């Protein structure tokens, strides 16, 4: 993971199917049985070549629409999706998965996989199960980074491969509960707040260090929590200002949780520096209100230790950012979102994190069976493979019909896309894998993009998330005879599912009784495992993210170029008289003529922020520009 250079903390300055023979939408080449039959050792031992989906969706030939068939998509004639309601009902009943204790159902009946497909996938799924077993035992399942993948141990520490790791998990959970209880009961309080207790949480983090906590807060936080959480998850100064402005005088009673596994993510560092500046300006001591969640000895950890922050919690090497919801990353913010200032029992003053862990653990246990139809994660992975031809040919549209689950699709977007979106498979073949995930919520989306889903380009499958309980008991009423508001939501979901299916649009439905810490934990665990199994099916490493590093490096290069541009402009602006420079002159003096377009963008951005002045010309005609700096900086600190 790329690190920022320099000190993390604030300085005094503020500047700083092939198996699917029926899939005719894309004419996939059937893979010969001889290639498919090969036994597949688990990945920690190295994989020989085996059955793989076609290399990349980009490489696949498109269905030629002949003039006679041009008016109808080919799949309409050939898909053969079952439409007989009685047969569908039978399929529904036959395939309905239920987890009794969790009150969770999975309906895969509207994914039209065939018996033949199932038979062919069975050995591959068994291989995936074996790989998951090895992963849970501590295999180096993330070979590129030489790491174990241990997020499943977080909710069942006795599964950790050694007692040291088990203790780390248990001790961290204890520390989280103690700290949360002390904050909620005001045993730990801010030094100079009239409230005499913390009233706000400001979480600073990005990606996996934000999306889980955001999803859980939206799903489970009480309506008027004594400790309300808000997030800084970007390096957008206006967004940061907005959060700080919203806190207003409550900054004095804000617990700032800085979350970064690497401890070196630029956006998070910037957010921290901005918040620390706000604290200084308000005459507050940040260290008395700051908490760090990061790996031991990271830049962030060192800064927090040296500056004596209120608390530090560990992130483990073997937990990836996007699977960190059940680590301190997700548990601490959740535990702090208090329902009441009275602690009912230990660690139950906030969102009940122990229940989240129980939900995840129960789901993990269900996903350990090697009987495919009893394994909900395997069923999901199987459906994804069927629906997207094992190459991501269709997008996953996630539609929770419940406002509080709004952020589930955004959370899943990272979990699925950062895990599965890979250029190379584990054998080094270029595969350009992945599944695109998007979604918002129903029935809101009914009035936005469902029109296209029903009738437009057929490039998706849907996952409906259904919540049976509409409202807490005793609050319901009929807004028209026999019909409640929740009945409408139910009707919209069922109606959309049917309307899509009639038009050959496949869907999965996940149903939970209620949105509770337990069901949220179960949903997270379900999708984590489905991603793991699917990754095995397509032979990719789900636990690294090399592509993200390229973007980070390119951003660093832009900032380095900006410093050179500033230096050149400064030199020219210190001359008497000031020497405004053209873009060509700047590029030449930077020894970067090939970077002229980026130099133009740098100047335009600085000009828009009053940090460079345009002496001549305007940004609409780049060749006309002559720029200089409003001030000459004799110390020239840009490099
Ligand atoms: O927790 P960190 O190290 O700040 O990283 C934040 C996010 O950045 C990424 O590394 C890349 O986007 C994610 O995998 C991660 O969740």
C-alpha cells in the first residue's frame, strides 16, 4: 500500500460459460470437457491450468445481429427462461434457502441456471470450498502480498490459526467494549466541553476504512443518538469544511476516529490535518479527543503514540480494508453509537456489536457446508457465475427495499469490485475479471432507472434485498382499506421482480426479517464469503488491489509536477519586473514538454483557487495563457 511521505500528524502549518451452453447472448466458446475435468489443487499450493472462463469480456465476439433478427435481442428466442407459474413455484420451493436462526432466506429461483450447469460447476465449487477451508486455517490466500486472510476469525476467534492471533482478536474486542462503555458513560470525556461528555463522532477514513462504518451507521444507528456519527471520507476541502461547520461548537465534544489500515492513505492524512487545524483554531487539544485505528507502527500509529492520543486500536495485517467491518474499523464506531446513556450490559450501550458478530458467525457456519444448495454464499457465487457468464458480462444491481439499507450497494460495490476486478488470474493470465455493482434502493429506483432495466439494454441481473418487518410492532396503520405503507413497498418489490423476470431479467432475492445488528452481520458475512468463493471459481486473488496503486502513484506524479511548476513560476515571479510565462515556457523550464497538458490543468486549477494569476489570455484558449504567482516566495519551499 502506498504511503505518504513525511510525518502523518499535523504540523504547525496548515499547508501541508463456458459451462453455460445455453448462454447465447454472448457466443462463448464451450470449453472442452477434457480441460474442465482436471482436478484443481487449492491455490496456496499453486494452481495448474484448469477450466477458466473466456479471457475477458472485451475479447469475446459480440453476437452478430443478422438483419432478420435485428429487432429482437437473440436471448429472447433462445434463453428458454421458465415462465410457467406452477413450474416456477416448484423451482422456488425446491431452491429456497432458509437460515432459521438468522431468519434469512435466499431465493435463487429467478436465476435460470440449468441442471447441466450445476453438474458442471459442482467439482469447481468443491475446489472452492477446499480453498476456503485452507484460507480459514491460515493459508497464504493473498499470495502477492504474502498474507493470510483472516476476517472470518474476527467473529470466531478460536478459528484463528494460533493462540497469539486469537488473543489479539479477543483483547481488541475487550478494549473496544471497555472504551465504548467508558465514552458512553462519560467516564472518558472531552477536556473542555460544556456537555461534559462526547456528543459527536467524526470518523476520518476512506474505502474499506469508511464504507462499512457508514453502511452500519445508516442501517442501525438509533434516531437521535446521544453520540451521532459523521464522516470525512475524501480529500475534498469543501466536504471537509462542511462536516466541520456542521459540528460547530460541538467540535469540543467530538471524538475523532482516524481509520487507516496502512496509516498512510493521503486522503485520510489530509482529513486528519484539516481536522487538527480546526481544533487548533478552536483552541482545542486534538490529542485528548483523537483515536487511531491502524496497523502497529504505521505512520498514523506512530503519530498517535508520540502525540499521546486518547486511544489506539489495532488493525491486523491479515484483515483487508474491504473486509474489516468486524474488526475495530467497524466495531468501534458501531459500539459508540449509543442508544442510551445508560449501559444496559457491557458493550451494549451502542449498536450491539456482539450481535453483529453472532450474525456473521452464524452465517459463516452456514457457509462452511460443502452441500451447495445448503450453502447460501455458494448459491450466490453460482448465480453470479451463471448470470455474468463467469466473466462479468452482466452487472449486479443491488436493490434493497428499505431506506436504512441504502448504503449496502455502495458497501458491496467496493467489496465485490475491488476484490474481483482483476487484470490477471492467479496463473498470470490476463483475464480482466470483475462484476460491476451498483444500486440505490427500492422503490425509489422505480422512478429512476428501472425503466431501462425492464426494457432497455440487458446487461444486468438484480439482487433484491427484502426486509419483512415494515415497522416496529404497534406502529402500523392502514392508509387505505387493508393496505399499509409497507404493503406498497412490498408490492413494488414483488411487482418489479415479476415485471423484470417476464422480460427475461434474472434476479436473486435475499430476505431478512428485520434490519438488526444480527442480520446486518449476517449480510456482511454472506457477501464476504460469496466473493471469496466466486474468486476461487474464476481463479483470481480477491484480496489485493494492485490497480488502485497505479492511480495513487499517478496522483503523486501530478503533485510532484505541480511543485516543479510552482518553483518555476515562483522564480519568474520574483524577477523585477515579474515575468509571466506561457505554458510552453513552463513546460520547457520544467524539462517536461510532454507534460504540457497536465501543466495547463495545474495552472487552471491554481488560477481557479487564486494561487496563480493569469496575466494574459484565458483558460478557454490554453495557448494564450501567460501565468505568474501573485507573491514571490523568496524561501521557495515548493520542492
Ligand atoms: O485503510 P487504508 O489503508 O487507509 O486504505 C483505505 C482503502 O484504500 C484501498 O487500499 C484502495 O482503495 C482500499 O483497499 C482500502 O480500503
